[in-house]
C-alpha cells in the first residue's frame, strides 16, 4: 500500500513513516517543514518520498491523493505557544488544510485518518475522558481555545463526510505524545525540560506545577493508529489514544533532573507570564482508552521512567551530532 502522511516530517509523522516502511509499505510525506525537519526522515532511506509543500495547496493535495491508497492527516499548527502567538495561521492550517484533505479523499474514495487532540475536552473537569464527553471551552475571544475549536471543526467535517458521503474516516484524539525526535522549541513540556536540564538551566514549570498529564510513547501511539486503520469497525468513529500513568508537571521535572544528573533547580513561572494574561490550563487530562482497547486489544507498553531515559539519550545523541557538524 502507498500511504500519504501529511506532516510526515514531523515528530509523530516520521515515526509513522518508519513503522509503515518497516512493514513493507510505501510512504509519501507532504510537509512544509514549518515545525517538522527533513532530518527526521533521514534514517528511513528511499522508501519515503518527501514532498516539500503545504496542505493548503489544493492542487498538490489532489495530485498526491491520486497516487496514494490511504491517507493519514497529521499536518497542523501544533503546540499551545504557537497557537497563542499565531491564532490566524493555526486556524487556517488546521481547518482549510483538513477541508482540502477530506475533499480530495472523497474525490478518490480514499480511507483517511485524522489526528485530533485531547484539547477537544477543553476545561471539562471529568476525572478521565470518554470520547462521548462534552467539549467545554472558554470564550472565542481567548486564543487558547482556537486550537481546540479548529480540531473540533475537523472532526465534525470528517463525521459529516462519513455520514453523508460514506467516506471511510477514522478520528484519533491524541493525548500527550512523547519520545525521540520531539522538539521542545514549540513549548512541548518533556523535551523542553530535558533540554533545560542538560544545559544545567532552571527547569521552568508553569503555575504551581500540580497540574497533571499522562505521557504516552510515540511508538505506542503509532501502533494504535495502525491497528485502527486496519480495523474496518473503526470507520466513522473517534478514539482516544494515550497513557493513563498520571504525573504532575512538578514531579516530571524532578524525575528529569534525576535522569540527567543535572544541577538545575526548578523555577515556577506564572501562566500569565508564560502565555499572556487570562491563560487557562487544565488541572488533569487523563484518557479513558477502553473503547480503543475493546476494539483492538491495544494498551501502552512504555513506562514514564523508560520514556524519560529515552528522550534524554536522544537529546544527548543530537547534541553530539550538532557538535560534530560545527
Ligand atoms: N504530540 C502531541 O502530544 C499531540 C497531541 C495531540 C494531537 N497531536 C496532533 O498530532 C499531529 C502531529 O503532531 P506532532 O506532535 O507530530 O507535531 P509536529 O509539529 O512535529 O508535526 C506537524 C507537522 O505538520 C507540518 N505542517 C504544519 N503546517 C503544514 C502545512 N500547512 N502543510 C504541510 N505540513 C505542515 C509541520 O512541519 C510538522 O512536520 C498534529 O495534528 C497534532 O495536532 C499531537
């Protein structure tokens, strides 16, 4: 099979490409290299064709769709900082880009998997989220909610294409996904804390640090996506993907210091200072993945400490490679 992965040179996209090539499939990666990097695909070789272009280019999307059998749509403006700083670009990329992909998938009758996010649940306060739970958001005048809103529009469009046009769609709501090759440059917490620790800089933790998250290894996330794509009963439906090992961000920072042997201290930074006035964060974000597990048998296989060790080792390797280039 030939898979088209939009955002294929990004963090998750490059791991997906690697997994598909390893099982004998061909991959076309469409990426504008805004947050992704060509080097992310360097280890895979000739089985991936990287096309440098945008999902906003409808003609290009049409051409690549015609040459592919299945589509995985990951390209998006990602990360809270990017979205707060550039809400307009985020909205256009996430909404128009998905519209282009769904339209073209419909034109050629291609199965399409769309990456959504746990941000869909907004500030809903449930202890753990099921796919049917409410989207609870603040005012549309607050940029923070534009990411959640744009991904909700993507989901609604995908559901509509499935119901009205019988397009085979699958939606996945990803919770915090981490692992090698993720960059801290756009505010993603684990790689950023590891970068700070390796430089012996203070580890910056937002708010009181008692907010909790669940971190899932990217290879577990990729495995779940592939299981869902191979399962006809997943079509027309939405699935949470994430780990349920919950950790506070303060505890995460302490474990990163332990894993790196760093001399860094932890510095608490108020949300207003980090993201501007009025920023709201969620205290907890725990997925209920029973729907995914009962359909596919999936469960995550990596512990948080194992993941931290891998991210530290990945950053050591990258630092050494950069030093060798200089
Ligand atoms: N990493 C997470 O924790 C997480 C959580 C929830 C949802 N997601 C979703 O997973 C997907 C992949 O995220 P990621 O973590 O790999 O981030 P990433 O930034 O590494 O990947 C996004 C990729 O899309 C590319 N891109 C952006 N705009 C584009 C455009 N107009 N045309 C073509 N390519 C474009 C970027 O260059 C990048 O390679 C995104 O849709 C994101 O919303 C990720």
